[in-house]
C-alpha cells in the first residue's frame, strides 16, 4: 500500500474520481498549471486537460456561482477555495443557492458539488489564513460538513463527498497536511509516513459521511474532536496518562450522535475540542446534544477546549491555539471529583 | 475636539457627498424632453463576429426598430413574419392579463405576494422568441414572459402563486419564484443577482461539454450593484462564455432610481466596455429591437465569439410588487409620460401599420387570452389558495433538505408532526 501524506491522498482522490467520471470539473485560484498553493491539485491539469481543471479569477463568489451554474448544467464541480478565510465572498451563493436549491425546487435542481478549503491555524498564517469557520456552515440546512484528520480518511471522505448527492463543504486541516501535529509547536514535525493512517489504498474506496471514528477506546472520559485537534487531544491524554475515549467526528453534519452517546454514557465525562472560537462554535452544539442525550449519565460538567473569542493573532498564535496546556487544564477539570 | 471637527482643517476645500436624486418626485410634472432618444433605424448593426470593441459605440446608442410611423426600419429590423409578430403580441397580452388577474388575487387575499412586469412585457417575450427552445434562462422575478412564451401551463404558474396542492415547489417558495427545468427556466432566487454568474457557469458547462446550447442571464438595474454582476462579467469575459447577459433597466429598484445603481455616470451597457465584451443598448419597449439584439448576441455566443451584455432600457410602469406603493416616491403619471411608450401598444400598432392586424382581431384575441387566464385561474383555485395551505402534510417540510433525511431532521419531523400547525 502506498504511503501518502494528506495532500497526496487528496490529490489521489481527485485523480481516481476524475478518471471515473468525466463530469467532474475542478477549478479554483492557482489550482491549474501550478497545482494549488498547497499542491492538492498538482498534475490534474496535465492529465485531465484545461477544460476540466483550470485557474479561476480571485472571486470566491464567482467560483461558487459558476459552480452552481455548472451543477445546474449537469456537471459535478469540485472547487477549491484557497483558504477557508477567503470563503466569505462566496457565502451568499453557498447559503442562499447551493444549500437551498434542492429544497426550493423540490428536487428539480440539485447541487452535487464539493467545496474544498484548507482551514485552521498553527502555520503562522495570521488572521486571514488560520480561521476555522465550520460553524458558519453547520448552521445552514442543506449542507454537509466534513473534516478529515488523516490521509486515509481524507481520500476516502473526499471520494464519498464527490459521490454524494448533496453539496459538501470539505474542510482540510492544513496544519496536518504534511504530518500529524501533537500541539507541541516547538518540536520537529513528524511526517505522516510514521503514522499508520498514511497507508492509503490505491484506487477507489470511501469513508462514509456521517460516521465518526473511535480513535482510541477508553473509560475515563470521552473526547470529541475533529481535524488537527484529534492529534493534539490524543497526545494530551497520553501525556496525562488518562484512559480517554477519543472520537474523531469526521463529519459534523450529519453528526454521528449514536457513537457519541454510546461513549459518553459509558464514560460519564465529556470534553469537546475545536480550534474555532468558543462562542457559537460547533462545540456549543455538541455540549447541548450530549446533555440532551446523556444528562443522567454525566458525572461532571461537559468542558470545552477552543480557540479564544478573538481574531486569530499572528505573533500570539501559540497563546491562541488550543494546545497542550489548555488541554491539560480542561482534562484536569473534567476529571475532578 | 473630535476628529470630525471640520474647523481643524479650515483651509482645505470642504468635501461634499453626492447622493443621487431622481429628476422627479411626487407632485412634480415629469418632463422627459431632455432624454435623448435616437430615431429608429439609426443604430448600425455590426456583424455578429466583430471584435467586442466594435460594438462599444452601441453601448451609448439605443437600438430601435419600430419608428414613429409604426413601421420597422433599419439594419436591426429582424424582418419577422407576421405569424411570429402575432404570437409575440398574444404572449405579451397574456402576460399583462395574467399579471392583472394575479395582482387582484393577491388583493383578494388569495395569496401573499405578486409582482407584475407591466411595461416590460416585450423584453422576456421577444427574448424567448429569439432564443432556441433548448437554451437556458436564469431569470429574475420579472421574466414571467419567458414561461408564457415557452408554453408553460398558466395553471402551473398559479398553483405556485397559491402554494396549493398542485404547486410543484410544495409550498416552499414565495409566489412567482417559479422553476421549471423542462422549460429552460432556472429557479428564481429572492437574493438578487445570484443567477447572473450562475448563467455564466451554465454556459461554461455547455462549453466544457462541447454543447451547442447557450445560456441567458437576467438582472435588474438595481442588482447590477451586487458583486455577482461583476463576477458574472469577469467569468464571462475570462472564459469567453457562450452567454447573453441581460440587464433590464426599468429605472426603479423598489424606491431607488437607477442613479443609486450608478446610472448617472454611464449606461448599464457601457459596463461591457471595461470587461472587453460586446455590449448593446436596446429600446426595451420595442419588441423587434429586443428580438434582433438577442438574436445577434445568440449568434455571436453560438459561434464562440463570446458573451454580450445587453441593456434593455425600459420603465417599470407599476409598483415593485404588491407590497409597494410607488406614489410615495415618484409622480403617479410618470409611466404615462415615459417617451418609449407601451410595448404592447407599439407592437399592435406595427401589426396594424403593416396590414397584418385589425381592431376586431385584437379584441377577439384579447378576449381569448382573458378567457384562457380565467379558465386557468378557476382550474388552479380548485386545488386551493394560500390561506388554506400549510395544514396538511407537515412532514413534507423536511423533504428535499438533503437527498435522504438525516436523523436530526427525522427527529424534528416527528416533533413537528406531533405539534401540528400553530
């Protein structure tokens, strides 16, 4: 089995699908000849030609809008928004058009498309290259929201997203494109090749949308995480010597609540983790659902580890990022009594 | 002392904010004598394959075919056969009667909302006649004429307006937000301008696939201020998309005159110049000029010569919608004094002038159209009107959010059904 980092796995997913389905078109800023600023679309234009893989103007609204028109025509657009921080000019088209088309036309027009976008911090990207805006999309009926955390899942989930009948916002945790990140920014980066999930099968396979993964089984508490924070959380529980059950949500909408519920009822404690700011973050939804489903099994209040409610500050990245210290403090709190 | 205190900078000229104001307000007597209206037949008609720059003189002109003598004249005369002219006239009359009936239905409480296109009927009807039946329209809410010209059943339109049991959109959309794939009519959005770049995307799709069909996007003068207008123009230009981009300049965006969208500085057609695409400015009350311009742009698009921006210069003769009363912001007699006249009257006069029509035939046809609309309304109302809707089949609210109903919607559906209607 080939060893791939997340970029190679995502690239491979494109190739597998574009070879199988001539209706797939890929476009976005710098994604053609150059292959994208993170190289995810490298080689696609060479293999599939300029009419199926091409550079777009710096116009996220235009990229999403023309993808809507192409989907209406019968194509399957897989578009890249260069950074999740740039997605806002396309927000009206995503929210008012992409998300609602099936509903407003009672199924006459559907919008099967994938909007890929690198998100999250930890790369010294400053305010405009570090944000985690997933909750702006989980709030919108009609969208599915997917966030992989390993090369294996990235390829399988992207293929599943491309095959999905509904629009999928596909957030790629760019901090872990090249290797899992344990939250210790001062240590050298471990490459994916040392991680078992870098074994990525050739050809077609899917990881189902709407299905969480239990990354680590345990009995002390349940940790709910996604994206980069899966790896940060895993390192933290090991450092703290806790027998935590770590759930990688993988899909935020539709959420695999059964897996969450089963776990929290078993452990009686729950910690919710994400990079995004705390207020109205997806963690708020998770906490609400956990208390609705598991209230009488809880032995402690559900805690959150999140980014602060500030813009992402460049030089203060490691005071902002929810790293090992914030994790440790929250783990101690949720494990007290 | 605040930063805003101008006394601190007394030596510099005082800056002034310009807020455009329409020439006439309620109580004023509209006077359009300063409006330059070129004579019919005056505008040259370039070959459809010319470089875009050779059309740019036409962005400040006005393509007109119907002259003051009601005859067709000039290079843009599409020389249509009388049968096509009569079909266009009939469709326009049908639209106007339909609008009147549905406006009244709203006033009678049978639905929540309606929008007429009075004075603008020629635009959609002639555009529909000029394009192929297989071409795709991305309309705004004032192109009901496209559906009527393409023979979409009037009852279907009314079922949607009433959100009744026959409404194919299942009561989910505001009245008149039609959608019909089979008639090449994309779902109308209430978020203005969104469809304009979508039309470009559809056309790009057609080009990617080597299709021969083209797309036509529609927008109003007001919504040209949206970023989507710029996106559409940019993508159309960059990819040489086979698309016609139509701006219906009816001069009013609810209560804001076209100056608030930038019309004091340049025509809407002139925006083509900066993007380097073809541009035409057309008398929007002249069915023959509209037909000729759309045909020209279609031929250009179909032969890979690229997109065209067309401005249809017209006047919104009635309120924005049933929720609007224009007497609060413009003179009530402005529509009557509008110098480009009424599009239906002008086409009728043309048919009379060329001896292909008479008053009796017109009266008969009008009565037929009226009967057709009334019959459709009767038929539609059998399936219900809005006040009776929204009680049954509450579970259908949760369909079509996704292809399959996820668990959280299934759970909410159960709650909603047990709760019933408030």
